[in-house]
C-alpha cells in the first residue's frame, strides 16, 4: 500500500510530470523519424510530379498519378514469376530455418559434453564467415548453381537466431520436461509437443527476421542464378531500375512507357512500396510475439 502511494506521489510531483512529458516527446520524435520517411515515399509515389512541385516533404499526395506503378510492373509476367520465386524461397527458407535453428538451440541449451566448444564454434560464425568466393565454390560443388535452393540453403541458419532461441529455451521450467520423461516421453516428444509450443514468442521473432531477410535478399540471385526466370522479386526490381535509369540517362525510350512521366526518385519510391507491403501485411500477425521474444531471448545468456 505504501509502495503504491509512493509511486503515485512521484508522478503527481512536478519533476515526475516533467519526466513524463520529456519521455513521451522523445519517443514520439523517434516514432515520427521512422514514420515520416515512409509516408513521404508513399505519397511521392502517387503524386503528379509533372504538374506539381517535386520539392519538400510529401505528407499528402499532390495530385494523383499511378502511372509509375505501371512502369514498375510493365512486364507483369516477369514480375509475377519473380514474386512466386520470392514467396517460395521465403516460405520454405523460413520454415526450414526456424526448425533447424530451434533444434540446434534446444540441443545446446542442455548440459552436454563439449557444449562450450560447440557454442564457441557457433559464436565464431558471427564474427567470421567463409567469404563470397568460398561460398560460391561450395554451392557449385553441391550442384546448386542456377537452382532455387541456392537462394535458400546458404542463409537458412543464423547464429544470432540460434542464441536467441537457446536463451529463451533455457528459461523454460525443467520440471515440465522431467514429468514428460517420467511418463515415457522422449526428447523428440518433449521438443515438438512441449518446447516448441512454449517458445512461440522467440520462434515468431526468429521467423519474422528470417522472413524479412529472405524477402529482401537480392544479391544471392545475382551470385547463384543464371536463368533470370528464377530471380527473386528484389533482384528483378533492382535490375529493372538499373536498366530504366540507364535508358533514361541515355535519352532512350522504354517500350510501352512515357519516359517524360517517369522520375527516378518516384520510380524507386514505388518499387520500395511494392517490396515492403507484403512484409507490412504479415507483421501484425507476429507483433504480439515479437516484442516479448526479442526481449526475453536477449536477457539471459
């Protein structure tokens, strides 16, 4: 009772009110610093820049012109094909990555012989990696070049994700596992029926980060894929932007498009939205787990 009164009294005093005002203003400024650029990009992409000024901050559309989205998607068959590749890679990469990371995290969360050495090896990969050329040689030796699986397997596991899941699993009550083992349950049963359901916040966090990583990955297609029909959406959009910028700079014409209505900044704004909107649509389903998972998984090492 006394403790609650002290807390209440603190916030009714002048210093407490000043702290609250400063705290809210500070976090509001941080929120706006993230939100305003996105609003600017969205409004600029649909504004009519041929009849209105291009300068300033676009908090609302200055006229309406959706022609740039036709320019961004002028080759609809290629875009749909690349979209399908991105969905395929993101879906299977996320499922496999979360499963393997969870299994490894559960294994190193238990007291095993050589556990410290194994943890060190995993941690070492966070500091150093094999490099681009050795990785490409490995992919070639596995006969994965020009295969969609070359976009999935190299990034299927992350040491950071493994440690986040490991820290979360170490905080789970050991009594639950002991009771299951007393009833004849194996480690496989414990992992799939006990550990995974209880680790939903951490798993959702890892799944979201893995999903975003696969969806935004464009460099892997450039390295490993020769057939452009197997390119991801991010790679195709980047290639389209580069070719269109080069054509405009050389004074050429883009087939089927009015170059006078195409602005390079507006083109980039439209393609950013095309790539980001699917992730934004998925994020609300993970939000309730994401904050809890990222905080709890990072507390205990």
